C-alpha cells in the first residue's frame, strides 16, 4: 500500500503530494511532477492516478494508493476503482476498516475537436469510436462545420473564450484519462488548450493535427503551425499527421514513399512529441495502407490491406480516438496504435458497402455490427410450429450432409432449425453452421445451435438451445446480447420459471414420449407437458418421441402457449426428409383446425 499524504484539498496551500509506503519510507519529488491544486477529492484522486500511470509506478499497476483524507485509488486492470473510505483509523499506515466498492471509474477520453454535421469525422467520429471501444467520451467543440459526403460547405469557429469555458467545465469536474485533439482552428484555441492542460494535466495527450479535409477544404490554416510546433506538439504523447499534415508541419517537404514517411516521422519527433505516427492512407501507388510509427528509438510499419471503398471519411479521427481510448484503458502506446489500426481496418471493411449520401466520400459506420443484430427479424413464437432438430448419427446413417438435411427440412416446411451435432468436430461444425445459416436466411427460417455457444457466436447463428446442465441461460444471454434467440429444455414448472427469469425466449419441454435420441431421458408424458405449459410464461415447444402418429395428440392439449413440436427421428431417420416434413406439416395444420 502506498499513501498520498499532505494533500489538503480546500486549503490555500499549493498541492504537494508525498508518497509514503507502509514502512514509512518517503518517496522523493520526481514522483510528483507539477501537481496543481485539486478542486475536489475525485480530482485529487485522478491527479494521483496520473502520477501512478506515468511515473515509476507503471511497472506496479496493482499497488493501491491511499489518499488522505479518505479516498483510496487502486489501478486495476482497465479502470481505476475508487474506494471511498468511510472510517479511517488514527494510524495513517493501517488498512482502512470499511470501503465502499460501488464506485467504478470508467476510462474516459476528452476530445477537443470540430463538429461534422455529416457525422463521419470530427467530434461525431470520436464519440462513436470511443463508444465502440467501451470508453466514455466527453467533448469540447472548437468549430461547427457544415459538411457532408460531398465536402465542407461552411465552418463556424467557436469563440476562444467559450472553448476555454467548455474545457474548464469538463476538466475541473470530470477529469479524463486522455485528451485527444482534432480540428483546432485558431492559434488562440491552441494556446487556450495548452494552458488548460498545464492546469489540469492528463495521463496522455493524443494530437491529430487536422488541417485539410479530404475534399481539400482548409479546417485549420497555416497560421496555427507555429503554435502547434512551439506549444502543442512538445506536450503530445503522440501526434498522428496524414501525409499532407506531416508535410505542412515540416515546411512543405514532399512525401511520396515509405522512406519519406520515416524521415518525416523522425523530423516531427524532433519538434517534441514522444511518439509520431505518419498515416499513409493517401500514399500514392500503395496497395497496402501503411502507417509509420516512430518512438524516438525505433521505427515500426503498421500495414493493413487497403479496403476498396469510398467510405473513408473520418478514418484519421477514428484512428486517433481509438489510440486515445486504448491509452485510457491502460494500454502502452505501441499496443494502443496496433489495436487502433486493426479497428480502423475492421470498421472500413464491414462498412465498405454502405450507401449514405450522394457525394464521393462516405462515412464509416462504427456500430454496424450491432445494427445487423438489431435488424434481424425478431423471434416469433409461431416459428416453433415445426421445429426440426438435426442429428449427426442419423445423417451419417443415411449418408447426407448437415447442409443437405437442413435444405430438405426447409423445403418440406420446417419453421425453425436446430443443429444438434454431438459427434462433429468444432471446425466442421462451424463450417456447416455457416453454410446452413446462408440457406436459412434466404428462407427466413431461424437457425439455432444446440449447446455450443462458441459455434453460435462464431457463425452468427440466430440463437442457441441449452439444457439444464449446460451453461445457465442468463450467462448465455450476457454473451449473445439482447437480440438472439435462447431456448431452454425444461421438465418442471420450476425450470420454466427460471428460464423466464434468465431471459430465455422459449422453452422446450419433454420428453413427452420415450425416445432413442437421448439416453436416460425421463419421460414426462402429456400430463407433465401440460403442467409445464400452464405454468410457463414463455412459449413452449414439445419434444421427445413425437412423430406423425402422435403429433395431433400433443397439439390437442389445447394450451395456448404450446406453439409446436420439435422432431428429430421422425424427420431425419427416414429416407426422404422433405416428404416426411411435408407430411408432418399437414398433420400439424390439421390438428390446429380441429383445435379451433
Ligand atoms: N482504404 C483504406 N483501407 C485501409 N486502411 C485505410 C484506408 N484509408 C485509410 N486507411 C487507414 O486509416 C487511417 C487514417 O489514415 P488517413 O491517411 O486516411 O488519415 P486522414 O487523411 O487524417 O483521414 P481523415 O479523412 O479522417 O482526415 C490510417 O491508419 C490509414 O492507413
Ligand atoms: C470537423 C472535422 N474534423 C476533422 C476532419 C478530418 O477528417 C473533418 N473532415 N472534419
Ligand atoms: Mg485527418
């Protein structure tokens, strides 16, 4: 345990924090570089955590630090946890007696940048990138631009005083881990920012020296170059110019090759930033997208394949924000840059075909992955009507592939498919699941995976079906997100109640009749099924030994939430799956007519 002492928050004394360990040993001045007066306990805790993450403490991130008079701060994994100590003992060096662990601090990036009305770049890109990376993003807006996919139609610079006021509001109350800068349209704004950062130092400063939009519009003119060189860059932990910006910072040298990018990175490093990333998105005649990173000692080339898409507006802002987000979580610089580069490539790739706007440079979409889930057709309990469950042994016996079995069942009218492939190896199962999913999507039939949540996730199947001894449904729900379908096998009203509490979408109840498909499976009979159905808040599909001869008896139980039957052998342990499925569908339709 390390203790921060002598920090009197409300006194007029300047803020001096001394670090003392449990043995009473004092740690000297260099451990507490320019420490401003804290305005609150949380501000002070933040300032101390800065020292922790930037100084000699770095190799020992798990050391808890106690800040008198009453806040302890532990840097754990990705976040700072603040323990508000309710009672402190007389002896400063003793462990606190009671702690409130409920406050969890989230990693936080403040972006100081311009607004892009088209939301591809600027503040909007920064918020989206941070959100997608799980980091809180606050915003100080320096300019409002009228911008779309065709270019920049107008720029309205926010008055310097008001930029200063926004900075004060955020920095004094909710200190960020990292500040990231984008469009800084005037020298006054650059100076104001530098002043604020001296007053409220942060763990890291990421500077994206935005100057010209891709469409060629000036966002920050040459007049800011001096303040960049003299004030901002020397404070930066990393600066991320594109080719044009690197050239401008160096007085207009032409940059056309990777060798040029290396020399530029070195020359910019001489201006003062601790690391430089020269981005090669616009490198002429380069098949790959190559960025050059220089940390003052070594060069690294980060390469990704060049994604062929017009939707590259905002790549630079996204890259810098992601670096900032990773640093805020506690990454070292090199790994933050690596992750950011991969992230940009991934987002470009999955938004390469989106069509927004009529201009020539569209935005990326950070959250597209989430949207594809949201846009999936919602689960409809009627999907349970004819529920086909595949079986690897039967497929083997009849010499058909999983994909052929699924195709045939869909052709015959199955309304939902579950892949229950106990004997197939993971790689083969995944490939089969992906192939089945393609077919199911075309026909609008949901595809579920039995037991294997890894296969369900990897194949992006519509959901899973789990038994009582598999992973609990609430854990599956947490892993699969809110939209995917989860079914749970239930034999009793208690199971059904738990499935409902855990967030399942339906339950499968049985075995209704004896079956060979499942060993040691207790048969609950029609009565057992009825008891579960009556108590269940979720729709039910009956399972176990059901086929042509008894499906009507099951459906005629007449309980409203019994939505259909799940069938294995009656479809797949037969020569022609399509014919059997068709026949069963007729039987089921007939039984509903009778029931109505
Ligand atoms: N088509 C592409 N495919 C893959 N990566 C790309 C592509 N275009 C740019 N990048 C990468 O995106 C990141 C941003 O680089 P770029 O040179 O485009 O920045 P920029 O010009 O500042 O972008 P912005 O349009 O936001 O101003 C870099 O890592 C770059 O290599
Ligand atoms: C507001 C804003 N910031 C940055 C860029 C650079 O992409 C842009 N086009 N617009
Ligand atoms: Mg840029």
